[in-house]
């Protein structure tokens, strides 16, 4: 292991000639292709397909030497954290690699279906709830929007867009579960659990502001009201950190499923990293305060 917990070019060369890349990838939970791409970029020769079988039966093998390059001690994008390899890639590289993986492994819809086909139990419940809708009291509930009840997946749309929202959320939930994640509902809040991290989500119809004249006003006063726009959106996160995807005329929300799930998974990983860093900071801070307290005690302060 490197002193700075980063694997150098030379170290990676030694590792891949002692252990198959596929085995290293499985052991550390990173893509084998990502390791191969690093080797290609840093001009690290890799064993041929027959190398490991020859080695297994004690047959002579050829180990290609590591060629010299300008920065011979160059580090890779791989770090060792708690004994595991962590691939440090540029955010866009990680995003598109994961997005492409999702699109390649799952048959994703590219248009809104005309009807629900074998809907998920959560969507069945939401459909029944919206069918028997009774508008709740309170100023926050808009007149022309239907809101799902407590303990029902969070959907807020006009009557005309109920089917569209249900079809999208059905496709979303099914994809989430295929990715080994889950959905939990607590009151009016719907959350997706990814890598044990909780992220709030909802499907809503975008509202637009229009001005209408007050018929009872003597001065032609205009009031601003919010009405449904017909545009369906998916939100993740809370008010202080929120991201949203909207459908367009050419692209229904279903076409953005891979982007949405990719963003959710990367957000969950970022939350984990931030929590670990925060915990480390608190531990170090407690140690520092303890040392300061002991020093003050010695000085009689």
C-alpha cells in the first residue's frame, strides 16, 4: 500500500500481473473496464487471455516489462480507503459511465404509455387514491391539483395528467427496485433508499402564474393565481438542496429515467462521503479539544 493511500503506476503494474483484473474489480467493487482504461492511459501492459491458464498449470509465461514514461511514478485514479479501492474519476466521466450502464442493462421506455401495464403495488394504491379523490383543506393545496393522501407515493398533478404521472412513477419505481434500491413512504413524504441513504422524491405538475381581473374591484385590480401547466416534473431532495427534471414537447419524462437514477445514486454516494468526512472531523476535533484541555490543566489554567 502506498504511504499516501494512492496506487502508483508501478504498483498497479505489479498488482495486475499477480491478480487477474476481473478478480481485482470484483474484490473492490469497481468496473474491470475502468482498470483496463487506466492501464491503457498510463501505458501499463496487461496479461494476455492465456496468461492465467498457463500460470495455473506451471507453464512458462512472458511478463511484459513496464515501459518508461516521462512521469514514471505517476499516480493512478485509484485510492485505497479502508482496504478497498476507490476510483477517483471526474464527475462527468462517472455520470456518463453509470448512465450508459443503466441504459445498456435495462429496457427503458422512451414514450408515455397509453395505459398502465401490471403496475407496481405502490402505483395501484396511488391510482385508487386519486380516483376517489377528495380535495384536502388548507391554502397550500391548489384548487386544480390532485394530491395523493398520506402513506401513498407522492404525486401532485391535475386530473388530466394523472395517467401520465402514474405511468412515469411506475417505470421509475420498477427501475429503482431492479437497481436493488427501495421506496419508503412516511406520511406525505416519499423517499428512495439508495446505499442506505434516504433521498426525498416527488412527482408533480409544474404550475404557471397568470393574472386575472378581479370582477368585484372598482379599479380593475389584477390577482395572480397558479394554474396547472400540463408539464410533469420529477423532484429529488429538499428545499435547501433540490434538483428537478421536466418533460418537454419532444421528450417525455420517461426518456430521462437513466439521468434521474444516475443522479440519485451519485447523490447517495456523495452523502455517504460527506458523512464519513464529517465524522472524521468530529473525531479529530474531539482529540484536539482533549489535548488542549489537558495542556491547560497542566498549566493550571
